[in-house]
C-alpha cells in the first residue's frame, strides 16, 4: 500500500542509485512522460518533482501510465501468467485494434479466466485497460486542436458514431461540442489513483473527478450550461496548481490544497462542503457528526446528499465521511479509492503538514 512505502526522498534516492532492494516493491510513475518504471530502470532519471512512487503495478495502470519499454515492469506478471503476457504484447503491437471479447477468444483464451487474472494483477479487466488507453489517446488528439475524425482514428474506433458514443458516455457530450479554449477548459491528467478530469476558469477550479465516475457526464453538462456552452479543451492556472498539489499530496509532502475552488450548489450544499474542508487530513467523521458541525443535527440525510453531490474530489474531502458504524459507505470514485485515500492521509495525522 502507498502509505507503507518509504518516503519520497528515500525512494527517489533508490531510483537514482538503481537500488535492487525495491524491485517489485515500488514503482515510479513519471508525470512528464506518462511512463512507469522499476526503480532499477537504466533510463535517464526524471526530476524528483515529476515522480510519484506507488506500491503496485495496478496503481500505475489505474493512473493511466504506460509500462516502460526499457525496464519492462510488467514482465513478472506476464511471466507468471502466459495469457497476460500474450494479451499485453498484443495490446502494444496492435494499438489499431478495437479489442473485444471475440479477439480474446480468437487468441485461444477463456474469457472468465482472463478477467480474473487481470483483475487480480491490475485491478481492471483487459478490455477496460484497452478502452481507457484508446479514449485517452482520442482526448489528447482533440486537445491538440485536431479534427474529430483524427481523434477517432487515433483511438482506433471503427466508426465516428461509436467514437462519439463512447466519448459522450465518458464526458456527457459529443466530441465536437468541445472546442479549443473557452470560458471553462477541461483537461485530463494522471494520478496514482487513476485518471482525472479537471475543469477550470482563469481564476477557479470548477470540477475535479475520476474519469469513470458515473456522475461525470451530468456534472459536465451542468458546467456547460453554467458557461452558456463555452466549455472547451485546455487548461488554466488552477488546473496546473491542483495537479502540482495532488502530486505533493500523493508523495506525502502536502496535506492542504490552496487551489481556489468554485462551488456550484445551494447555500446548504455549500455549507456542507465548507464543513468537509474543515475536517483535518487523517481524521474522519460520520454523517451525523457532519450535520452537527453545521448546527443541523436533524439534517443527516440532507448532509449525506450534499456530500455525495461534491464535484471536487479529494479537495473537498467527502472521502473522510464514514457510516455510523465506522464502515465505508458510498463514494462516487469507488470504495477502493476511498479506502486508499483514508490510508494515505493517516501519514498526515501526527503532524499537520501545510506544504
């Protein structure tokens, strides 16, 4: 787990020294290249501020990083399972294929066995891995100002309608609905817990969500209405700032976020979100305690609804709210992420690190 890893400085020193003691126990994700490596990788070393260290290959893949072709970090998992080896190799060699169950069976593999193997090793299925890679490539092409058809081809979709459908399912609008620039700008970046979409104006961050969150299309639609349709690709300063602060957060060096946030909600909802931000990192509350903190002890259910309506993941820490019995309860980004965020924040409990 990430919170059990040595400090960022210790692991960066191990990366520079190519220390084999951490081989298989820690991996480095390089934000500037989108690549993840073993700490023994012989490639040129990135700057410390561009590195995020995680404990598992699954964390790297969920963050949208690709395996390094010099140190081959996927090799142990591939060597342990021939099906994984063959499918990963095929995915790298044939990025033009729109992978389906038919392709897997044509390669002679059992679908349920492959699903279990990939879930066990990486926390996602092979088809989910392939689809996320394709959509990310299409998004990048659109962000660079290219045509929708160019993004469709880059993402290896057989038809424009299929690409538009997949894009709309993810982002809540057709790809040609987003232009370059705009009053609000949307961009996509990696984190150790998965890819995130950030939407910001020149002065504030309006949305920060994991890309597979089911509510994301609806949230983007509301922001598009708020901007009178002026939502496009790109980024402003708040997106750069939150990406840098998240890197420090995951590296264990910063518990506080200073990125200016824009809250879109009722007065009561905003009050709940401000109360969430007041919970120190490393601590949790129940829904009842959250309602009591805003002097609304009978509004537990309303506070829970406001908690679930949060569209600034991690920064407005709705993951710090537990059920009355202390159990994990619903989290739009997935309960596994909620668990990891709580675990990561335990390191901040003894000392309130303000960055």
